């Protein structure tokens, strides 16, 4: 497991959510920041929109994520890694901010995916 995924696992361990997810953004070997998911509404009141996903939190916090790689980890209550593939909403947000690849934990190790960039990307920056 890469040291950045290990950092993402540490971020996930800080989460107060039922699904504990952490993310770390890295570019050129430099860690731009880390975050875990957060409740924004009480899950009893608004289950569908109960949390900010870790990827969304980190995108809000990082000034220039263009060209970065995101490492996403989810852990169970014992701190063991689980599947943390970014959801569709986060994939779109990552693409819009120019993040090019996601590495994520699985129950048996890790996996990685390319983030499809929007066609209009060239004009945005
Ligand atoms: Zn998500």
C-alpha cells in the first residue's frame, strides 16, 4: 500500500460519519492536503444529503488541485480498509477541478482509476 493511501486511512480514522472516508491530494510527490468526510445535516433529518464526501471537502480546501492525484480510503470501525471508489458525484467534481487520477482502498488492497476530464477543460484555467 502506498504511503499516500496510508495517509488517507489516517484521515478516514478522524471521520465522525458512519461511513468513515478520508482523502489526500498529491501532486508531484507533494501532499496538498487531507480531509475526511463530514456531516452537514443530521442523518435522521436528511439521510440523502447527510454528508460532505471527503473528496468534496478536500476540493474546497485546496487552492490549486489541477493535475493532482487523489487518494481515497474508507475504513471500518476497526480501522480496516474497505472499498472507497469515488462515487459519480465526486468523480464529476474531481474532473471539474482537474484531478486526473484516483487511487482508492479496497477490502483486499487498492485500485486506481483515471478521472475523465470534461471536454471544455482547456478554456477553464
Ligand atoms: Zn462521493
